[in-house]
C-alpha cells in the first residue's frame, strides 16, 4: 500500500514538473550541477523555487557549471 502511494506521488511529481526535469537533465549532461546559492531571486536557470506569503519567489539551490 505504502509503495503504491510512493509510486503515484513520484509519477505525479514528474508529470507536473516535466519541463523542469527535462531541462535539469539536459543541463546535467552539459556538465552543470546543483550549487548552494543562499537566498536569491530566480534568474531563469533551473532551480527549485519557494513561494513566500506575498507570492514572491526565491531559490536556495540552482544549476551552474
């Protein structure tokens, strides 16, 4: 039961974030990796964004060479 729920959750994540996953994989193949940046505004590179209460976004990790 728990394994089935985990599979469904993973499938939903990848389905909802397909563009992000595809671009991150392409960048990985091009030699990029995840780096800690501290709190910053998103700059268009693949990053996991976090929304504040005022709907502005920030990142902590992003991909770079």
